C-alpha cells in the first residue's frame, strides 16, 4: 500500500488520473502477498491431517502446501470445521510432525498447451516421461470446473467410426457422445479401449489410466498404442498411488480435453477406469467423516460421478467436441452394483463385455444384445438400421436356443428363422472379431457383407 500512497499526490485530475489509479490498484491487489498466512498441523493420522489457523480462508477442494523436511507437499482440503480443517496429502507417505506449517493455495489449476500431445504426465500435470518440462499455456484453468450449460451446447448428431467393427455396427457412436464399457476384470476392457484410441476421426486423444497396474502402463503405450501417441496426452495414476491422485487423474484428463475442445478439436477422452475414480472418492469421503450409505459408498460419490461425466460432450458452438469412453470395472461381475447403475444412467450408451464370450475366444467380447447406443439413429442410415435390427433378431434367436441345440433337440426345417440364424450368426461373429494387430476398418458393413455372402459351391 505504500506504493499506492506515494503515487496518489502526483496524479493529476481528470480521466487519465482515474485510469492510472485503477491500474495501480489492480497491480497492488494482484501482487504476491509480502507475508504468507497459513496454519499448522495439529493432528496426524493415516487417513487425514488436521490443520488449525486456515479455517476462515479455506474452501473444500482447495490446495494447501505442507512445508515438511524442507520440501513442499501438496494436499487438498477435504473437511472444514470451526477451528480445524482436515487435509489429505497427494502423497500418502507424508507424515508431518505436529506444528508443521501449512499454507492455503486456492483451487488447483493446470495450463495445458498444444505441445502436450505425445506426453505422459501424472495427475498433478507433472511429466513422467524423459522429454523434459512441459510448456505451460496462457490460460490456467481449474481441474474441477462446471460442465457447459445444457442450452449452450451444440447438438450431438454427427456419426463417427471407431474402427472396431462390432461397435460401429451394433452400437455406433457420435461425436460428443459418452459411452461406458462395462466388464469384469480380465475380459478385454483395456485392449478394446486401446484399439479405439487408433480411430482416425479424432484430432486429439486424452487417455486417463486410473488405478492401473504399473506394468500395464508401458505395455499399453509402447505395444498396443505404438505409433499412435503423437496426438495423445496420457494421464497416469497407478493403483499404488494415493486415492487423492487416483481421484484427481480423471479430472485432470477432462480439463485437458476441455482445453483442446475449446480450440475446436474433436477430442476422444478415454478413462480406464471410472470405477477406480469412484473407489478413490469413497476412501476420501470416508476419511473426511462421511457415512457409507449404499454398499459402502458415501453420498458424495454419487454427486461427483455425474459432475465429472457431464463435462464431456459437445462444446458451445465452436465445433469442438469431447467424445467420452469410460471403462466401468464391474465388481464381481455384478452389473447392478451402485456405481455401475449411477454411471449407466448418466451415459449415452453402454458396451457390455461378457466373460463367457471371452472364454469362447471371441474378441472383442461384446454382448451384442446387451449393448446399446442411445444415439445410434444419428449414425445409421435407414437401410443400416433395418439391417442391424434384423441381425439382432437372428442373434437373439440363435442365443436363446443354444441349450436346445446343445442337447440335439434342434431339427433343421422346423423353424425357418432358426435355420437362418444357425447358418448366419457364426459367420457374423467371425466377421466381428478383431485384435489390436488387426488393421482398423472404416467400412464395417462391407466387411460384414463379405462374410455373409454365399460361398462358391455352397
């Protein structure tokens, strides 16, 4: 304030002096504080750290820095009391001593830039590869921001191709759609998602690997996605990291996707898996004192899920979109657990991977009858919609009579529809099989027609 007081007498009257005063006030108000105001640690446990002295300045979700062992350790405010706040470090190995100083930092922000493509970062936006520091953009934004207003968004009505035939035929997607991939462990979720990252219709791919095994991260990036990382930003939070990092990673990935969408890009956002995000949110909420109400999940988990998922989708008229694909790890193969139900009700469709199909060696192990895209009508032509409806009918007839045929009770000629199903459905299944090594197809209907065409001499 001394600079302001010294400058006031020298200012001349008039509009120019008012403008100069406004500029000076702005500089003083935005300058770094000469004195840092903070609090101190009063309680330490494995679940959270108690801090006094910042209750009046802290807000839920704000970042704080714990100055311990001559280092700055980031943490987040998870509960605010009248005299004490609870913070949870992003590195849960941090155990500060009582009296350790803690300073509030406000909401966590990142500043993406175009040259982040091709990089691998952690949930805090720090590089994990050996390519040097990241270039900071000019517009820092909070990682946990609100979704665009519903009436300001563009319509979702332009179809796309993922290159995965069974998806493009039976559950086709549109730019700006949000789709879930529901499956138990070991059924091929990650492999299917890696195949989708190779789709050529997208300008940018944002991949969030949340709660994954450390070994699988390099396997996916260097093998399954080899040669396709130039347009990809990968956000990694492995299963051994703290729940704070695992909850933050999908938000960081979504914030980066929003940056590229606002530049006009068609962005593919893949989160593997959103269930790990829910598990991390549950750990944090219980540590903050929330009661578990639905199979061990506190209420805040079910408010955080739609807030994150709704951020994907079309933008506000600039042509950019975020097409979100979220892996949902179904606990114990129970597709009706609370997290799966909440996610299924928010998304625009779901792909179900079935363990019994995987056991037959058919990959992707997609349950065609159990999968649906709510925006398929914007992708199909009238003839394609009619064809897919007919094929679904044949597949339904084939599957519902599987036991009958296994015991030898089926007689050819007694049911013309079943005869046709027995003849065609195995060929449909063969045509829909793909692996990461299979070249992606941009015309799945031609591939299907070739498989169903009568063979010479038949």
